[in-house]
């Protein structure tokens, strides 16, 4: 990886800053040993050891700061984070981790999560004054404005509630706490009537250290600075060994359609795909990723060189949907893969599920998406969903 300067900050500065902040997260884990520590994607994953959540089969959460921006408060039906309720019910509490480039608490934690908790609590435990925000960053006037919108947010949740696989998981009322460098640490006696959800901001915008330039929120926008370094490689402290077989994490939607995440680095030839155990039995494999080289391409492999999680990747998907659908057999088993497994692949799966339907609406697409969340928290970017809507809704108009 080439170290490059960006406004006087090097990649090494960023990594040392992440290690510094991750040590703060470690100290909190020691104080709450029975609670899992879960990253808020995507920045939070740089600060949380995989053993704190992955080893227990726990998925990251995804609460966006934009859903908490002042005047733009929202409850997202695309990011329901229902699996977090199962975690809270099982462990009695949890720590969520994110960082902030400036300010003590990011909007994702000061407002987005409190809105989510208020809606969940009202759904499971009835009406009440469930909204609670940190007064050090959210003024009472803004909190009251958010409170006025809760009924609208609740209606949005109810519109997709019946599509949630298994329904809304039951747990004790969720109570939110905020922890950041220099703040007080809450203390629990173990018999609380609520489930503590501790929101940890790992970075300290006011910190200066000797030996390197400290960068608060250093893990943010890693596409701009990390190069080939990934969160997995960072925590493994080594490069993933290139294999001549692709490794994937596959979810089966129905008898003919599956999707998944690419784990390996390079497909050296099409035969290596065919001989991998996880990929046998598929009549068509659609690979939506620019980092994989398939040589030679077999007839059953369709590859679109697009990068998940980017607007150019979503534009590439938009341009390619028609061609992909023509290549996918009407009968047989199809597997859709992308680098993240929760963005471009999900978008194409929605198109495949609705392909040939006589009646398609935004509501029906949203319901299909919610049904897919039984495989874990899915986070397709807005540009990907816009591409799906444009294709499906224009097709029937």
C-alpha cells in the first residue's frame, strides 16, 4: 500500500489514530464484559475487534448520520436493524461503536438511534415518552421537533412491519446511553428493567498526541485513503492469501435465486469457480465487482465491473440491468454476487424478483427488500435503489 499525503495527514497517521481509539473501545469492553461490542457500519468496523461480535455470530448495525441531520430526521425502513433486538434480548445490553470527525457524538448516535429506540419501544411496550437524546449536543427545541414527527415515523414502520421475517423481536425497553472519551461511564447492577444500549464514540476531536498526527474519525471514507487495505486485513494484520478459488457467503432467497458476498481476492479462471463447493449447482453466476478477473469467462458467468457502495457502481448497474436479465436463464438456479453482498447484489435480486410481474410499486419493492433482511442487515445505497426503481417502475409505466 502506498502511503500518501492528504492535507498533511498520512495513511500511517490514520492507522495509528484508529489503533489509539480502538484501545478506548477495548477498555469499555473490559468494563462491560457480558455485552457484545458492535460496530456501526461502515466507519465503526475499524474500531472494533472482530472477536467482539463476529465470533458470536453478530452482524454490524447500520444507523446513518444523515437520518439524524437537523431538519432531516428520519426513520429508515431500509435500515431496520431488527437483529439488534435479538442481541439485546440475549445479552441484556450491547455497545455500539462509531466515530466522529468533529463533535463529541455523531448524528447517527445523538438522534438516529434514539429515534429508532423510541419507535421500537412504542411498538413493543405501548405509548410513552420514549425519546431520549444527549442534551450536550441536542437542544431541547430540536428534540421536541423530532418528537412531533414520531407518529409519522411509526406509520412508516407499521407499513413494513408485517414483512419483517419472524416479526419484531421481543426485548425489554431499550434505553440509550452515550459514552465518549472523557465522559462518565454508566454503571448497571444487572437487574435493570431495561436493555442498556451504550453508544460509544471512539474518537476525541480535541485530542493531540506525540509521535503522529491524530485524526478523529480516521476510519471514515476509507475508500479515499485505504487503497487495498480493508477492515479485515487491518485486524488480521496481514494480507489475505490469494486463492484460485472464489470464496463466497451465499444466501438462498428461493429455489432459483441466491445472492452473496465475495470473500476471496481473485478468480484466476472460470474452472476454479466451477470446482468451488459453494458455487456448484448454479446455472448462472452474476458477478458485480470490478476487482475480480475471470479468465476465460464461461457461458454461465456474467461479470459487470462495478464497485459496491459507490455511485459509479450504481450507475454501472443501472446501465447493465437489461443486459443481465437477458443473460439470466428463465429456469435454473442463479447466484448474484458483489463485493459487499448488501448493495449491488441486493439491487439486482430485487429486479429479478420483480421481473415479469404485471404490477410493481415502490411499496411492493420495499416489501421485497424487507423480506430479504432475514439474511442479515442489508444496506444498499440510495443510488442502487434508485436504479432499481427506475428500471422496474419505468418498465410498467
